[in-house]
C-alpha cells in the first residue's frame, strides 16, 4: 500500500467537530461556520446568503451541512445562490465536512457552510 501526503494549498480542512463546534485548520469555531480558499469565518445560518453569494466565481460548489441530519434548504436560499451562479449541495454536516475534505485534497474549487450538530 502506498500512502500519499495530502496537500490542501491555502484552504484549511475540517479536522473535527462535536456538539456546537468545528475545528478547521487548528482553530476551534463555535456555531455555524463557512470555510473556503478565501478563509474561515462564522456564519449566520441558512438565512445568511451574502457570504455564500460572495464566493461566486471562486468556487464551483458549496456544500451546506444542515446539522446532524440532512434537511431541505429554504427555497429562497437555493434561488438566491442559483441566480448568483453558485452550485449548492445540502447534506448532513458530518457528510458535508468529509466530502469537502476529499474534494479539497483533489484541488477542487469547493466551499463549505456548516450548521453545528
């Protein structure tokens, strides 16, 4: 078996999560969070689309973690992001974090918005 070192370039991977927090790039953040090539910041949740729209042109898809269980995104949120040309995929936060890390390690243009579990 051959092991390859994963290089994440400028973006930071999700290293862990627990009740109410995420650890991204060595930093613990409590509450909802967004992370992308441009950095990591707190997030206002599903009604806060401005920071997601700001990623248009810099990312191909944003994975949105909806907490411990998968949930439907608000229709207004989907419409706003699609109008800005931002692809979006909703899934449970643990699955979103894993998917983001894998695609990030492949050098893909991805972003992540997470609600805590």
